[in-house]
């Protein structure tokens, strides 16, 4: 992975085998398909401590993940969490790993600035690799949100 001068990582998190739960991966894939070069792109799978070194090597990390919350399915929002308690109540099936990962980065004293692009999903995911229509329709908005975040970070 080649770091760009702006030192921004766009990290898609999710399990693509659980339909909408993999939306973060689908957003990163959409950015890759269009050849987006404004930031480094990474498929982070289901998160976990193996990502710690990657996120610590960047000044800013934009995480894209599914969120089990009170918003309608397909709702896209940006959060600025610093600690695990700042995340939505449930980030989906892998929430503990991601929250623990970021808490570890903080405790080690090398915490990047985090932007979380949360995409609302329903609370039960069947096995499969297809996104529901509402979540699929949210991908262009999530892509635009990521690009706007990266652009605003470059202009700071």
C-alpha cells in the first residue's frame, strides 16, 4: 500500500457473506472501480487487531461500516468517534473487534483522527452476498460522502 501525501486511509469494514453487513466493502469496491485516487483504499474485512498497524500509519482514517440503529435502512451519516463509547450502539456483527481495535490504537498513543461513515441496515442478515435494494441505493451517497470528506481534509 502506497501512502499518499494527505495520509488518508479509506477503510471498508464488513462481512460480505452477510448481505448488507458487507456494505463497507462494497463502498470501497465502488471507489476502486472508478479509479479513485484521493486516498488509500483498503478492504478491512471484519476488522480485528491485524488492522492496527495499518490504521496507525495514517493521520486520518475514514471507516465505512454497516450500523444497526434507529435510522431507516440505507441512511448514510458521518460520525467522529474517539472512543468505543462514541460509536453507534451496534455497528453490526463485528462491532466488538472494531471498537477494541480503535481503543487499542488510543491506548498505544497513536490514534489517527477517525471519521465513521455509517450506513443503516436492518438487524438481521441472511447469508448471501447481495445487498438489499435500499442499501445498494445508498452506495452512491456513501461514495460521495467519502469523497467530500477526503476533499475537506486535503483543504485543511
